[in-house]
C-alpha cells in the first residue's frame, strides 16, 4: 500500500509538471525506498510454505479456520473483504513458529491442563512483536489477532492473561472459528457433533459479551 501510494504521487506529479529533473529525482528516491521496504518485509509466503511443509495437518486447519471465520464475519454489519484478508493473514501466521510436537503439547494442555513450555507461552507475543516492525505491510488488526489467539476470557490464557473485556471483536471471531475447527478435527470431522462443539465453546468463551456475539454468529453459520 505504501509503495502504491508513492507511485500514485509520482504519476500525479508527472501529469501536472511533466518529466522534469526534479520528478526523476523523486522517482529514484521512491524506487529506492520501495526496494528497502520490500527487503525489510517478512517473507510471508516463505513462512507459509515452510509451515505447510512441516505442519500439514495444522495448515489444513488454518485454511478451514479462515473459511469459517470469513463466513462468520459476513454476519456482522462491518463485513468487508479487507477485514477478511486481515483475518486470513492471522490464520496463516499465528502459529508459524511452532512444530508438530508443539501443537500436540497445546492440544494436551487444553484437555488436561498443566504447564506449557516457555517457547509455546511466548510465541504469540514474539510473532506479534516481529510483525510490528513491518506495520506498513501487516495490518494492526492482524497483529492483534495473533497476540490474542491463545487468550481466554477468564484471564487464564497466554501470553498476557487478558480478560474478556480487553479482546478485539475480530480476535473473538477468529478464536471461536479456530476452536470450532480444532474440536471438529478432534471429532474426526463428524459434523453431526457441531451442536456439542458449540456447547463446549459456550462453556469456555460464553462469559464475555464480545465472545457471545462471535458465538451467535458462528451458530448462524454452522447450524
């Protein structure tokens, strides 16, 4: 977006003033800055390709989460393709530093509790902080989703232990969509168990008004 805006500026200058030496100088400056921006940006596609290679099962669930989340977003009056794209980026990047073994540990923790390794506890904040360095390329909403996607409304999630009043609405949509996908996976994709899954999601997340709105929208999608 930053590069495109700069190029539009150059086009406007050319249309108004013609190709003067100052215009050429401006174009060279913008071109240099554009190349620097692109070189500094995270190689998103490389990350996703590696994630798909190393964690194919989780990659599939990320794709399903993205699909369900897009349908849930459509139930809100502020729906747009731009909002869906922000969520889609988050679904691909939120766990990109984890391994198959890490995902197994998280699933076991969700079922039985216990203590998570520091690497897992840190990863949402670490990924978010890394992406904050590239704010021109990564939307702040995407970064917020990534930072909050393992939090719980009772404050017992991680990495920050925030409570239900501090969640972004888009984060709650992402979280309930991700939880529905993961629980459906645990049921070997038996869609007949969707009502049971929704009930479990309500038990965990329904105490927060923001989550309740997301759950109601999810119900409309999967009912």
